[in-house]
C-alpha cells in the first residue's frame, strides 16, 4: 500500500496541503479530483518523491520514505512513472521515443522493438512511427508520453490529467488501457482528473481535494452529486 499520512506542504507562507491523508492499493486506481489550485499536482509530486512534505509521512509498501536519503529516493523512483500535465517528448521519431528509453533501461534490441511496436499499435500510432514527435499535436504528444510510460513497466503510475488534451474517443481508449494495465500488473495508480465521467469509469477510490484538504472519499460507487458540491 502507498499511504500518505497528514501531509502538509507550504509554498512560502501559503499552506498548499493541509493534513492530507490518502491510500493507494495494488490493482486499484485512486483518482484525485478538485478545483484548480486545490493542491492536486503538489500532492502528486510528493507521491513521486519529487518534492518533500513539510510535515506528515509517506509510506510505500509499509516502509516510511526518508526524503533526505537520495539513494533510497533514486531507487524507488525507478519504479515510479510520473506523467505531468504537459510531458516532454524527445526530438526523435515516435518509434524512438519509446524504443530508446527501453534500450536505456537495459532491454535488448529485439525486446525493445517488440514492445515499441505493441505500444504503438495499442495506441493507434503505428502508422506515424517515423514522424518526428515534435510534429505531433498536443493530444498526440500526450498519447505518446502515456505509451512511453507504460512501456517501461512501472510499479507505480502517477498521472496528472493524462487525458485532458485528448479527443473523447481517444481518452476512452487510454482509460481502458490504463485500467487494464493496473489490473493485469497489480500495480499502484494515482490519477489526477477534472473529468467526472473519467473518474466514474476508472476510479476504484476517489478523493476530492479542496483548498488543500480532503473533503470527500468514495470507494466503489461514486456519487456525482456529492462531487459536484465541491467542484
């Protein structure tokens, strides 16, 4: 289990997160919703070990995280796939945007090629494989970044609005892929979303974060009316 306990974070004198507690379980998707400026992205960065909390504790698989231990953090971050709202792409072909990171992670040429082709087919990008990634639209770049992330076979998925720039039909494809990946790999997933439709489709657990505080938590059936009270 990933467990955030009473997390507090300040930027200057502003308290961005106020005693936030959250749990994520293997094989389940935890979704965080809330209005702009509520602290969702900040919380995700703490879970990704990119910034430390000012107070509170983070545990992964029952082990407390020491944010001052750089060696421990780097070791854990190899298991984490953090996808920001506007993920960068390499100035290379779409194919190499997936293939090269796999090779850097130690995959053989054959294994990396097979995985890359599989991901591109799954995301319906195979026909664009030779195109430079910088020529893609914003939505296509987002799709490519999601594919590159899943190709690395992470244990922990941390996605910040992964489908926000995608067309509705493409967003549904990504939602299905991510949901299937989490179930099949029995991994962790925490996803920030603004879409109630998306949350109802993929969330096993839903947290509503408002002004740095968790206001609601749902497990199983999600009440749209309760969410709309806060968003």
